[in-house]
């Protein structure tokens, strides 16, 4: 297959940047990826219905408001933008909500993705990078988790993502739509310049919740389980800085542009931090004490979930740079203060 010119290769000639349609670009990981796409010479065009996103996070390219299921709006967007590829972040991502309201997740994540894939094929856009998740594995038999481990998602959320991965394999066979599904473990941190960061409501993720508890935004941080068979008894997870995730999307795009085949791969740093280690880091970085409440383990929460990222390293050259826990927390803290100051 013919190699596509890389951004910057056409120096001297006036060339418009190649556009990428970014669904969910007004969300946390999507907005950081828009910045990295912009820095790499692409033009990210966000397509988002703002159901859970924020217009203030759309800073690096145009914005089109629309829902995945709105075929007319999506078709018009594809017609106007003429993207060379799509990055698909738009989804709902609360595990507990998906258990109590599965139809919402199949409707939004599965039916929404199907509408997108059909419109992409109709518009002849044949490259896609998809936000998948380690939730597709469920309770893995061993850690670190490799891509070949059995896929036994424990929640409708995890199942909705696995179904889309399978749809993508079918769309490649039938319509030559090539894709990379990136299975993130736990995203954290924020933009190094403090321009964008994480905004979820409610906020389920550990670092922002610990910051909320440290600053009195919530009364305490609840540690769910201190009797796991881990070094300090608390659960261990693989945390990946959002900038490393965002850069992996740009690498996946280059891989597809250079003829890469449809594939799925883990994005994690390959080592875990315990809840206790994260809380210690938040206290160190902020200089504040976190009020803690100890609760029981949550059903179905494994002791340790870490990624084997060897495949992404081999195929995408994925070498995460911001693996130090204090750096992850420092960037999140800078964003947290800025965001909260701007709201008061
Ligand atoms: N945050 C994590 O740690 C994590 C881990 C694994 C996978 N993921 C996946 O990564 C993706 C992005 O996660 P995030 O944390 O940035 O989420 P987010 O909620 O911050 O962003 C999702 C964006 O998608 C938009 N959206 C949702 N449904 C839509 C629809 N039907 N039409 C148009 N727009 C819609 C929302 O408005 C929001 O801006 C999601 O697909 C999520 O499942 C996230």
C-alpha cells in the first residue's frame, strides 16, 4: 500500500492540514488527543453532543455539535469535514450506571457506534481508532493482562465495548474499514500546560476524587478494601497519563495511514500502583491531608489489574513518558486548581 505523506513532509507547499473527525472530542481523553493531533500537524474536528462533555475542552480545532445517532447531522459533518480518518471516543463510561441501566449503554455505545460505522463507510472514510477498555477482560486469570487473555466482561459497559470491537472486525471484512482498538486501563493526569483536564460529573476516578477529598469538595475518600493480597492491602491498578494515551492515538493513526491491519492492543504502563500509593502521592503533591473512610471490597473488583503493553510497544512504538505517579498527580492537581478557581 502506498505510504501517506506524514505531517510536515510537504514543506514549502501550501497544504491544508489533514482533518480527523474526533467523536467525543469534548471529553477528557478526546480533548487531550485533539491537542496531540494538532501538535502533530492534523486538524481535529470534534463531533460531540455535549451530553457528558464540555465546550471549554474544545480548543484545538473546530467543533460540530451532534449525537452519533443523528444520521443527518453526522452525514452533514462528514460531508463538510471530509476527514481522512475518525477517532471514536464518544461513549458513556460508568460501570455502575451500565449495570443499573444496560439499555442506555447498548443504545449509546453500541447503536451509536453502529450508526457511526455505517456513515463512515457511506462517506468512504476507512480508518478508525477506537477507545476500548480493559473492562473487556473482566476478571483476568493472570496479570499483567495480555491481549490474548479471555474476554469475559463483567458489566454491560465492558460488553458494549467488546461488541464494538467485534463489529469493527466485521466491518473490516465486509467494507475494508481498518481500525485499531486501544484498550486503556486507567487514564489519569492532565495537560502539562494546564489548558485542559478531567471533568466528570459524577467523578468516579481515583486521582480527582482524592483531590476532591483533600480540598473538602467531598467529605472523605472511601477506600474500598484494605485486605487484598497486595503489598499494602489496597487494590492495584495500572494508571496511564492521558498525554501518553493521546500520543498513542496519533501513533495508531500513522500505523493505519501506513497500511496497518485492524488490531486491538492494550495501553498501560505495565506496572501498578496501589490505592494507598495514589493517596500518599496526592498528600505529598498537595501538602493536604485526605480524610479517609475504609469500606468493604466492592464485589467483582480484582486485587490487581495491570496491562502487558508489549504489543502496543512493538506495533505503535508506545513508550509512555509520564509514568511517575507524582507527575501524574501534579498535572491533575494543577488542572484541578485552575478549573475550580475558574468556577468560583
Ligand atoms: N477515562 C478512562 O479512564 C477510560 C478508560 C478506558 C476507556 N475509556 C473510554 O475512553 C473514551 C473517552 O473517555 P473519557 O473519560 O474521555 O469520557 P468523557 O465522558 O469525558 O468523554 C466522552 C465524550 O463523548 C460524548 N458523547 C457520549 N455519547 C455521545 C453520543 N451518543 N454522541 C455524541 N457524543 C457523545 C460526551 O459528551 C463526552 O464529551 C470512552 O469511550 C471511554 O469508554 C476511558
